[in-house]
């Protein structure tokens, strides 16, 4: 069973800032981590290998520092890794990223490709599905459980949907994107994987034309980036000129008109009294 896991180095989310001129993330000088969703993908691949045998290779397209997160995957039990790194790739959108990854993976042997569901820096969830299309293999997304048959040639895959879940049977080769919660990723063991080798390739090795990649080769343009507006807080509004006990009585009698954004308290007197108490404590804290 040959498994390839696609992983991405992402900026530590607490530190992310946007360049107002280019509308792209400022990644320089920001600490980087393995995309948290990809930890589930690596863990799942290693578990499959432990059960069915075979190898796990991790691949990433990114800057040279991505070697660090590839090493983390080796410490989690992956057997080898390959970094696709080239200055020409900077600024690539998901279309170009998936095309470049497909060019790399096409040169490798695989039965199963596993992706995380999304990244924490761009969160498009497009790379997995685009990659499957470009490799010309079937895909199952939002996978929460994988059960392969003994020979590893086909498997049963449970995937989450908006309304519940589906159970699908599929044959290899196949690409799946796995969701958070499919497993509990193990901690990297820094005594493991020191001797394992990482390979580096560039676009020339893959026969990719520099004009087809990077910002210029990317069909996506970020036109504008806006901060989300904070949601207005809603409060119970009671005539503040009333003494406290009167205000409580008004609330408990349901004596205020229902207005949009105002929560009307309903229920048994005891329950209501404690809710009102909490409300008053909140008011005093403000
Ligand atoms: C104009 C523009 C410029 C950009 N410039 C840059 C840039 O300079 N540097 C940069 O890092 N990003 C850049 N991005 C973002 C970049 O396009 C996306 O981060 C990248 O294509 C992956 O998309 P995503 O993060 O939404 O991944 P998703 O589609 O949310 O990721 C899903 C899964 O795909 C796999 N995956 C995603 N990305 C990679 C990868 N690179 N290697 C291996 N597996 C992967 C992982 O398994 C991941 O869990 C740019 C985007 C735009 C639109």
C-alpha cells in the first residue's frame, strides 16, 4: 500500500497579518507550523501502513522552511518526503498549487492520496478536489472513517455531509480528504525519522513552465480583503430608572415587549430567577 499525504506549512494563526497592497498574507518572520488539519491526514496514513503494510510519503509545495514540517511528519511515522520548492511558485493560487502537486505526484507510485480538509491560512478546501481531477482519480471528501479490505485494493469510506453521513465503497487509486476527528494524531517523536531522507525538487525537474505558475500564472485575484464586522451584542432592555427589584419583577412577569435581538426569558420561576441573577452580575461587571 503506497500512500501519499499532502501537507502544508502554515503561519501560526495567531500571528497572521495581511499586506494591504497585495492583499496576500505576510508570511515573513511569522512562526510556521504543520497545518493542523494535515496532522489527521498523516496520522491516518501511518495507521493504515501499520495495519496493511506499505509506505507513507509526505509531499509539500512551499518555501525551503517547509522542510521543518516535513520532518515533523517523519517523526510521526512517515517513511519519506518530498518538497517542491521553487522561487517561481511564490504567489501561486489553489489552481496552480494543485497542478504543481499533480505534476509531482504523477511521478510517484501511489494507491491512496490523503489530504487534510483545508488549511488554516487560506481555508479554501480546493486543493484536494482539484488535485484528484488533475491526477484523473476518484475523490471522496470529508472522510471521517476509513476501513480498507485486507489486500488494500478497495475500502469503505464514511464521509460527513450537511445532513448526516454517507458510506461509500471505492477502489484504489483514490484521493480522500479527511476531517478533524477521524483520529487523534500522535505527538511527533524526535528520536524517530532522523535517518529518513527528504527529497527536494524544483519546477524544472517536473517540466513545469515558470510562466504557468506563481502570481502571474494564477487565475485567482484577491480583489479586496475586509475584516469581519463584529456582531452587535444584544441586551435585555429594562427601564433603568426603575429600582432593581422592580426591574426584576418586570423581567419575571415577561413585561417587556419582544424586540428583535432581545431574548425573552421563559420558564419556571426558579430557573428564571437564576437567569436574571446571572444577567445582573454581568451588568455589574460591565
Ligand atoms: C493571489 C494569491 C497568492 C498566493 N500566494 C501564496 C504564497 O505566496 N504562498 C503560499 O503559501 N500561499 C499563497 N497563496 C495561497 C495558496 O494559493 C494556497 O494556500 C494554496 O493554494 C493552498 O490552498 P489552501 O491553503 O486554501 O488549501 P486547502 O485547499 O484548504 O487545503 C486542503 C489540503 O490540500 C493540501 N494542500 C494545500 N496546500 C498544499 C501545499 N502547498 N502543499 C501540499 N499540500 C497542500 C493539504 O492536505 C490541505 O489540508 C496565494 C493565494 C492567492 C490567491
